[in-house]
C-alpha cells in the first residue's frame, strides 16, 4: 500500500467521525429516492452519483448506530442519577402521597379538585340537614301526642269530677219506648219573694245532697188524712236524663242545670202515686224558662215533660194526671200526682190535696232560704 492510499483512508475515517449523524428521514429519503422537499430525485443524477451514494450509505448507518448508542448511554446515565437522587431525597409524607394520588384520580375523571371538595361538603351538609329535619319531626310528633294526652286527661277529669259539667253542654236522649204522658192539668207558679235570697246559685254550690234533701223529715208526707210514703229516691248530675222532649232538655242545658233530685211516693193503700223532681239551675229566670218548656198547654213550645221514675205504676205512664211546677229561687220543683191505675178521680175524690201534700218534699229548699238570709 502506498503512502497516498494510507493518507486517503485516514482522512476518510476522520471525516466519518467529524460528520454529523444523518436523520432517519434523510436516510429513508436517500434510500427511497426522494429529496428533502418530498419530490423524486433526479434519476440521472442518481445513476451518475450512484457510486457516491453507495459509498455514503455505510457511513450514514455507522453514524446512526453511534448516535443511538450515545442516546442510550445518556438515558442510562440520567436513570442512574435519578436513582442516586431518589436514595438521597427525604421520604414523602403518606398523607401527601394520598392527596397527590387522589388529585391524579380526580384529574383523570375530569373534575377540578376544588369542585369535588365543594360537592362532598354539600352532600355532607345535606345529610346533616336531613338528620336534623328527621329529629325535629320526631320531636313535633312526640309533643303533639303529649298535648293530645293532656287534653284528653283534662276532658276526662272535668267530666268525671265536676258535677253537672256534661249537663250544660249535652242532652241525654230518653230511652226507646219511653212514656210521652203529659199531665191533663198543669199549673206553673212563678218566683215568690220569699225565695229572693236564693234567686241565684252561688259558686261552688255543688251537687244536691241526697241525704239532706231526702232526710227523715221527708220520708212521710201527710195532709188532710192523706199519707204518702217515700219509695224510691235518686240524685243525678245529668238533668236531661229526667225529661223527654227537645225543648225541655234544651231549656235545662241553657239554664246550666248542674244536678237534679227525684223521689216517688205511694199512699198506704197503693191507690195514689206522687213524683217529686227538683232541678238546680243558674238563677230564677232559668228555672222559670224550664217551667214554661214543661207546660203542655203552652203552644209556643214543643211537647215534653218528666220521665216516670218508677216502672209498674200505670198512672205515670198513661191515663189522667196533674202537675204543679214552682220556681223556688234558682231551683225548680215539679210535683206530679195521679191514681196508680191511671183512672180519673171519682166524685168527692181530689188529686189537688195530694199535690199540696207532695210539696212538703221540698223542705230542704226552705232551709236553704233560711241559711241564705243569715
């Protein structure tokens, strides 16, 4: 080998080392016969420079291999530096790692972190609001049940402990098949001045005392040879249960009747019967109104009268009878007499005497007048 050949080969080696690596696109363009502008290269020039291209291709491939090896070496160096820096860096807080992971997941879902936090907070507030409303609703229901219980207790207490509380606001219907007998003769005696001291009922007067109204002094009633003996007695705080007829019952309700007493008297021979009834009303005007409602001869009122308080006595269920109503202050006394067989009295026989004798059954009312005057 000559010296000039050695010198040429060495120059070519230095040229290959100093020449920049050709890009893959350039290689592909050169190989495929396309220039950099995308057009086809001149075929004649290629044939003329075929030998030059053939000589250049091995050098370009060699240069490309060297470039790829340099890039791989750079990447390994960077990875090694990253590992060394990772070993020397301080440890990451688990909370921060969790937060970063959560943010990455949120970013993947396409939501902004602040919007997600706001949504979660809103949902939490809604849950707390729902729980608060449910608790409030339960408390309201409990309070309502307690209120209803208190009202029911008060109503039960008032109806059970206060005499006559139901009488002034309700009407007790008479039993089915009750008697509708009214007296053939009815006399209404208005308020007498002697009863002015008890014209009005005082507060806390209470129920009519049965043992005082029907004491031993009213067990027997006698007048002009006629004797009546007490048979049955009773006191009630439902005044309307002693009458039939809507207007009679309503008059008792309007008059605030709180209690009523009744007694049935029979004569020794069983020929006559007398029924005594005493109503406790608000005042004398109320007593007079009830007296008018019981009057069968008053065309301005509907029929209504007392209910018989003893069964088996025909004179109180049908036939002829007489009655007198007397206003005694805030009390109204009704005396009702008849023959036990319901027949009309014969010649020389009078029921008026029996009626006057029955008036002695209200002795207790006269005592009330004396106590009021003192």
